[in-house]
């Protein structure tokens, strides 16, 4: 499904007057708006290839129809998102759910939509049909060397696909752990896992990064062998300078202070990137910013402060990726809302008056410190994010245009109502 530029222009024309009025007000009330707009135009978020169809739970899955039937149609859908918001210029693939049979052709197709390939994701949490050894009791942690070998070889294969596609990073999320006390020797499981990661790290191409993603529980419910940021940091510190910790917002125990975790990982130079989503209870994989938008703002506040302290490039030096699952929303609408929420939080974090905040912190003026933060959080930056889209050639209101163009209806007509996309 391709959306014509003239369709986007006509949509923008219809909204321009109202947008200009809102921008006039924002441009007066915001310090240095042009610099902020440049940063927003540059900022892009990678779309997960496994979240372009309807997600489900063990209790059921309710397909919305028109789902991509192959990798090429997934790239088409990400291309559509990028045409609408000009901030989704990368795809993150999951292997073997999305094996590029012809990598050169897939790479060329993506380039036609202005897309590049972000982190590759390996999968040693499911048994594939012809697989020799089961991952029931783990992969890199497994007591049997043959299972560990199989898992290491899979990750090397994923790196090979990534090199062909121009990706420069691998995300390893391990479902490994235990469900009952006594099931696992924690020390030996850690050491076997570290050894496996070291073999993977050893073959990383020079310009690649290895992201080690942690998770507090599920599918194991007593221990996870990469269970929290501390354990991930232990691995990445022992692995070397190309290994970093990946923060999936849904992978924490209730009430964890994720913004503090982010600040400290950044301070250590070991923050690799994010899997953005939102949750109320567990790894709910809900729309970004739909449940805890203030937490997302506080995370971006630490990111802007910490990245500037290290002179990092906001758009390029960390992995910005979404990891969500859409049980009741149209997957493309959900992703449009998620990208929007990320850009809104980034824009608000850029508005924080750092001098005023520092002065309040130095004076232990707690009330003013809160006022400074919430002044930014309570600023309506939607016109700024829309303006950045407009300047980048996107739609002022991507969701409205997606609806008015009846894209889902057209996808169902083209692909049918029953197709099931690979992924979660
Ligand atoms: C695990 C996870 C991981 C992916 C999977 C699809 O919960 O967040 O990042 O491999 O979801
Ligand atoms: Mn994730």
C-alpha cells in the first residue's frame, strides 16, 4: 500500500490554518524552537517486524484482517508508517519469524521506502520444526553443551543476515531461567550464559553492537538468567566495549524506577537502547505512553541530560525501537500512536530548563525542581511534533489521514481478512 505525496499535501493543506495558529503560540512560548524542531526532524524510531499483525495472549487472538503475509508486505507497512510520520525510518527484524530469503532484494525494497535495518533479534525461546535440541530448559544457560552450541550458532546466523541487510546490532533476549526453587544453579547458569555470549561477541563485526535485554519474569516465573539491569550490566561489562544493556520498559518489577536505571546505565556508557511500550501490570506491551506518559517523560528527561553530559548524538547513538503487541488496536494505528508518544516525550524533555533545574537541585529546592520538570511536561508540544513532520514531508495528523484514506479496509481487500502475520 503506497500513499501518494499529493494525498499527504492535500491533507496538510486542509489542516494548515489551524496548525499555523497553534504554532504561532508555541513559537512565542518556547525557547529556541528551531533547534528543537531540527532535533525532532532527525529523530527516528525503529518499528518491530513482529508487531505489524494482531498480537494475542494464551486466551485468544482476534485478527483485524489485512495483515502482512510476508516480509516484503511488512516492509511495505513500515514504509507506509514512515510516509505518514517521517519518524519510522527503520525496521528491526526477528529471526526466524522474518528471514530475508533474498537479502539484497529485501534491502533494495526497504531503501525504496527510505528504510534501513536496525537491530536484528535472535530467537532461542521457541523450538523451530526441524530443530535438533529443545530450548524447554533454556538456551545459552542449558546444562547440555549441544543445546548451547545450537543457540550460539543461531545467533551467528542472525548476524550473517544482519550484515547482508546493513544492520549493525544484535539484540539477544533470553527466555532462560527457572520456574521452581532448586531447578537451576544460578552461578553455573550465569557462567554458561556468559560463555555463550562471549562466543557471539567474538564474531561481532567491528562496527557492530551487542544488546543484552533483561526481563524480570515470563516465560520463567521463579528466576530469569538475565533478570534485571544489574545482571545485564554484569554481562555487558564482562563482554567488552561493544556490549550494551537494552531496556524494555515492560520488563521491570512493579514500581521500578526506570528513569534512574537509565541515568546510571548512561553514566556507565552501557546503555544500548530501548524497546518502548507501556504497561500497567506485567510485560503488557501496550501502546507507548498510553498508561504512564509521565514516566516516559521522566525517562527522556534523564536521556537528554545524560546524553548531553556525554556529548552523544540524540538521534544516532542509542537504539530507539518499539516492542509492542496489539491485541485490540489496529497494529498500524497503534504504532503511529506509539511513535507520536515517543516524540512528544522527547520534545518535552528538550524543553526542560536545565539551568533552573540544576539551581533548584543545588539549593535543595524540591518544590521548584518539580515545577521546572512539570512546566515542560505540561507544555502542549503536539504542534511542534506536527511541524517537524510537516517539514520532513509527512502528514500533520497521521492517524486522521490513515483513517480518511481507509487504509485498513484497502489492506483487507488486497490481502484478505484471515492472513496471520508472523510474530507474537
Ligand atoms: C521479550 C521481548 C523481546 C523480544 C520479544 C518479541 O518479552 O520483549 O524483546 O524478542 O519480546
Ligand atoms: Mn523487548
